[in-house]
């Protein structure tokens, strides 16, 4: 089934100050929309990614634990959102650790209409930048609710903020350093 994104929702997401993506829950979850912040982070323009599943950012990184948590999110109807970090690659091949937030946007009959996601490079962040991102993402989600409600949709759950940002950033930096010691080919 093709899913159009209502104009007011599209405008809101495209103008957001954090990296965002919206996908259809149908089939292989093709991307319906990414904003300029997503393109700035990943190096991929919207025209290159719409219609694809966002896993292409992982190249051949294993991400086994993160992917298992994403599968649980998809397979558990009552789970509203998920937050994980996973190895991704920009278009130019440089790796980063993506702190990925995903949430279900539902119709009033509770069926899932879209999957909403936000991306953040936690491996190059400082705690103050992560805190600023968390505040911006929280504000985006709060402002998204009334926009969605105009289109008859509902945002599932709320943002669970990162509990220990300094530790999480330090771990991401260590993981990134280990990746950069042995860069992938291609
Ligand atoms: C809207 C949306 C955005 C996503 N963004 C990313 C992303 O930025 N990076 C990433 O590695 N995976 C992202 N994913 C997750 C992958 O598309 C995929 O669901 C995940 O790799 C698990 O499925 P797989 O095991 O079939 O690959 C996103 C998924 C959705 C629905």
C-alpha cells in the first residue's frame, strides 16, 4: 500500500532541527521522507533514499544486539518506541555511532500508520550537545502531537532520555575508534 504523508506533517518534519526519517510499516519499511538534517548527518539526499529500507546505512556492520531490539520493537504491538545505538556509515564511508530513536505513529483504530525515527551521531558528541539534542527531540515530539492529531494520527509513547550521557558517549567514542583502526573497504 502506498502511503502519502499529509502536507502539514511533511512540512513539520522537513523543517525540524533534528535529523528525522519517516517510513511506511508496510513491506520492508520503505522510507517515505527524510529531512535536511538527516542528509547532513548521513551524506545521502532524500532522492537517494526514499523507497529504501534504512538498513543500508549499516553496510556490513553486525549490529546484532541493536537489530534484535529493533525486531522486538516491530514484533511487539504494545511497545511504543525503542532507543538503540548502532554502527552506521556516511555516504563517504566514514563510520559513526548512531543513537537511533524509533516510535510508532498510529491511526485512531490503533493500527500503525508510520514509523518515525530520529538519528544522532553520539560518537562525535559532547555531553552538552547530546543534552541539546535530547531537548530538541523532546520538543519535536511534543510539537508533533497536535500536528498528527490534525491528520487523525497519534504518537505512541514519549521520549525516554539517555540515562548516563557521559558513559554512553565514552562507549560510542571507543567503539568508533576501534572501527577507524580497521576501516571497511568500499
Ligand atoms: C523510519 C526508520 C528509520 C530508520 N533509521 C535507521 C538508521 O538511521 N540507521 C540504521 O542503521 N537503521 C535504521 N532503521 C532500522 C532499519 O531500517 C531496520 O529496521 C533494522 O536494520 C532491523 O531490520 P533488519 O534486521 O531487517 O535490517 C530505521 C528504520 C525505520 C523504520
